[in-house]
C-alpha cells in the first residue's frame, strides 16, 4: 500500500470512528438524561465497574478526536470493563457488544496507518519501497 492510499484509509478510519463515536456519545447522553442515572454508591460492585467502563469509553471517544492511539486504547479498555459480564452470559446478544468495539478499533487502525502519529517521529507502518 503506498503512502497516499495509507493516509486515505487512515483518514477514513479516523472519521468513521469520530462519527460512530459521536453518535454513541449522543445516545448515552440521551439515555442518561431521559432515563436517569443510578446512584453509584448504592449500586452493586459489578454495576459500578460497568459504569466505569462506559465512562472510559465515552472519554476515549472524546480523546480520540485528538489522539487516536490513546483514545482507541482507552475506549477498548472501557469496553472490556463494560462487556465482561454480558459476553459470558448466555442470555445476552453478543453481537451488539462486539459491534461496540468498532470506534476503538477504527481509532487504533487510524493511528497505525497515520503518517503523523507524533510530530517528528516515524510512522508505525513504514512505507513500502517500490
């Protein structure tokens, strides 16, 4: 893959993560406003861990607008906290939790393909010499 195609794919991944992530943040804010939030100290520990995971996912989406790698890692760590119980439960739909990984994966893909991860450093994926 040449440098131009790599940067185009990185931009596509970056903007896909931003759009999908923004829609996810808006959905979470909508649910929090209209359904209300539980009182964290009165919740069971597993619910507190899941709430922390959701918070990390939302912060990861916002951080990913500026730093794709950090936002993607934070998002996926939050996803692991949020999805630990539902992925191993026989009563939940697993595909919906797997789809939730997309913004984090797109941010990380963008960071790996981007030519300017950190100013003055080399890209993680080197250009092929033709």
